[in-house]
C-alpha cells in the first residue's frame, strides 16, 4: 500500500488548510459538554475518492452520545492508526467531531470522484473512523453519500441516513430478509416508534 502514497499526493486537494470554520468537538472521552469552536481548519481532501461538503444540517443519534462516552474507542483508534501508518490518510483522534448524518452541498471533490461535482446537494453518513458532521464542513468518501432528494429540505434529509442504514443493515444484512423471502416470514420490531424502528417497519414490508 505504501507505494501508492506519492500517487495519492498528486490526486488529492491542492487547497491549503488555511480557512477556519465552526465545529462542535470534544477533547477527551467522557466530557460532559461539547466545545464549540470557530477556529477549526477546514478539512483538506487526502484521498482521490473523498468529497468536501459544506454541512447545511446534521443530527444527533444515540451512537454520538455513546461515542462521546468512549464507546468503540479502542477499535476506532486502531482503525485510525492503520489509516495513518499504512495509507497516510489518518488524522489525530482529538479534537473529535461527532455526527453521523449530514445534508449539504459539495464544495470540492478529489480527482478520482466520478459521481459528484461542486454545487451538488447531497446527504450521507460518514464512517465512524472519520471526523463527523457536527461541523461547518466534513470530508466524506463518495461511497458514503448520494444526491439529496429534491423534495426534502436539508433539515429533513439530515434526519434520515444513519437510522435508515442501521435499519437496512439489520433487516437485509443481518436478518437476511430478501424480497423473495418476505411472504413466508414475520418480523417483530421493538421500539417501532423510534427512528430505526420506523424504518424497520417500512423496510420489512418492501
């Protein structure tokens, strides 16, 4: 993998990280309050398949609260160390920006991005191993986002991706509920009035 690092440097962003932006962040796990800052550097694209998005709306999920308390920090730290040591794409763990949902507008794309261009309205869910979307800008892999439906506002769109993906993973990937199997199977959804439960009820009927 190391032999690709020089190629990546020619394909990534040429913009310098000189512009400051706003973000909510934590400096250690277990902090009771988030710190709001207006001096966070705008992230720079470090992968040809990454996209820089200006966030118009984001959301808070239970996973954000858990991660703030340290949930998954051992695994995520190992993943970030791998990205830094092997791919040269990692960043320091702290200050950490949470947020797994976003809706916004594409500002810049890596040279390997084929599905998006600046000005596109998009929504998505960045992987937990990357900095999150509780910020003015976030960097996302092109596979973690899609074009926002035109009939949804940014606020509406930002409430959907993570819960929708969580429900789909439970139904389709874990539960193996395929369309051709549905007529012969029944589904019990606990907590059906919540975000994930609402999607699970709809998804199990597809």
